């Protein structure tokens, strides 16, 4: 789970990112994506991509859980940006084309408008309606910035279009949404960002760091149950997208830390034997059987620098909070023009 809609896996998203025939027509998703979603439910280890966590209700629940005392990433990252604002502004290009990946309500990017003074703001999110609504609020407050909303699952490749300037691009991916990707996927994703522009580019990345398991566990299984509601809501979204007949009352939220892979995992566990059917398919889940909905990988400073280097980026400035729970990193890629 990230603090940015990602969105934010495959995430988008550690949170954050499609829809499907009749279901495809209603939701605007390709048949191949519907097929992948169906295959995920039928796999030996059933899974749902975390990008499906972010329908309109899921995005609202995510906003709520970011306010929880247990969920440290949001406030910790915000504190880093506040404390290091001038340093960040000096490190990144001025008048940049700020490309916000998994923009959500665009609140994080807006805090950078004054110090960075971007010429353009491109808000990219799987939930197109949500991000368009956010831009309607932003435009009157920042009339000097050209703004554009893109409803897109950028985990499959970022398509910015010819109307987005190629020079001076600054990719903004905060909230540890990168943690939704397994390391090989993260490398492909970061390499894809680099290859999406032939010009030199910058990357401003927020990443959650390795820390005590108790802190991580509480952040993904809060006492109020907001994260549980967020996770369970994915079943309602899948019912709408794929035509499944999940009943959320038959499932419970599970969060655990997997030390072997250095990641927090979120699952939905069947409370009892249950049969789920959809579009000519069905699957019987036994009591205790789980659907894997999200990973959130945690990094060390050295591991993150290596990941960036392997993806074609050069890690530069590295800012953390005092306890080193979270990091904001600036990286650069060189132009591929001859």
C-alpha cells in the first residue's frame, strides 16, 4: 500500500491499478485485461491486482486511511517535503513538465507548485473521473500552470501524447507506490519511464524503508478498520468490472510482513467455504483460502540506489526523516538524442 493512488502496481500504487464483452463495454477495459483479471482469480494462488483497489470509493477510503495515526508514510513523506523543500527545488529542473503518476487528488503535487513552479502539470491516474475532478479544483488556484488529466493504467506503459512537451520532464512518483511492484517489475517500470522520453529527464521518488515489523504491521491493519474496508472494497469493484458475485461479508482483511521478500502483503481470506461465479467461470474457495491483493516492498538506501542504476537512472540526492523510516530520492536520466 502506498500513499499515492497508483497507484499506483502493477501497482499502482505501495497503493496504488482496469475493467471488461459487456463488462468491457461498460467499464472501458480491453478484453485482454478482463481475461487477465479472470485468470488471476482462477490461479492456484488467487490474486487481484492492487490497481483495482482504486475505484471512486476506494480512492476515498485511501484518503481516509492516510489520516490514520498508524499509517506513518503519508505524514512522514509530507514532513520530508516540507523540511527539504528548498533543497528539492534546487535539485530538480525549474519550469519542469511535472508528470504526477497515480495523482489521486493531486494534493501532494500541489505542495510542490510554489517551490518548483512547473510550466505544465500532467496528472495520470487509473481513476480518470477522480483526477479530472481534482483538476477542476486546482486550475483556478494555479492559472499559470497548464494542466492535463490522463486516465491511464501507466503500469502497462506510459503514453503521454504529442501535446506533452518532451523536454524538462520531471516524473513524480511519491507515496512508496513503487513498492507495489516486485523488483523485476519495478525495474521494467522505471526503465519504461526513462524510455518514454528521448530527452534528459528527472525522477522524484518516494520510497518506504525497512523498519520494525510491528510498525509495518500496524500501518496495514489499523485499529479502526479503514484499511480492511479499503481492501474489501476491491471485491465490490471486481463485481462491477467482471460480473463476479463476491459478498464482502464472506471475506476478511489480512495483512502480514514477509521478511524473505522484504514486503508487506495484503490478502482477503475466506471466512468459510464460498463459491464465486462470473461469466461462465466459477471457483470454490475453502475456508481460510486467500486472495492476494497487494504487495508493498520496503527498501534500504543501497537497494534503492542499485534498483535505479539497473533501470537506467542515476540516483542523486537522498532525503529522509530523522528516524529513516521513509526516503525521497531524486534521480536523473541522460538524453538519448545523438
